[in-house]
């Protein structure tokens, strides 16, 4: 299973626990946050099109990728780890969730 497939699987789990979770969502972080529907901004996880450059041609992370988020960093990180991703848990809500790629 590629990293992209693992992220997709994790995002399904996140949606099942009430998160707005999207892959390749909007062009950048600012536009992504602006496009999150009202009522969903407290439980969000996404990466945007610029972040998608972290994938190699096979769908694996060639370098770190940062996920925008709001909600419970512990739940988000545990779900990402559960599907086999290497995760650096954010220190606070001002730091994005970091996924570790094979080149890191």
C-alpha cells in the first residue's frame, strides 16, 4: 500500500469520527481553510495541491508532508499511525501534523 493510499484510508477513518478530511484540497493552505464548510472548522484535516508535490511518481512520500488540522491532535495522529504512516505529532495548534517521507 502506498503512502497516498494510507492517507486515503486514514482520511476515511477521520471522516467516520466526524472530521472534514480532504486530500489535494484547494491550491494552498489559505484557500483550503477558506473553503472548509461552516460548522466543520473545528474538526478538519487536509493537505493542499502544493503539499501533493511531496509524493513520488509511485504515491509514496519522498519528503515530509504537512497536514493542516483542527481538532484533537492525538486522535488525528493515532489514526494516521494506525494505517502505517510515520507521524510527528504537532506541539500545538499552530504547528501542522508532519508525515515523514522516505527521504527524511
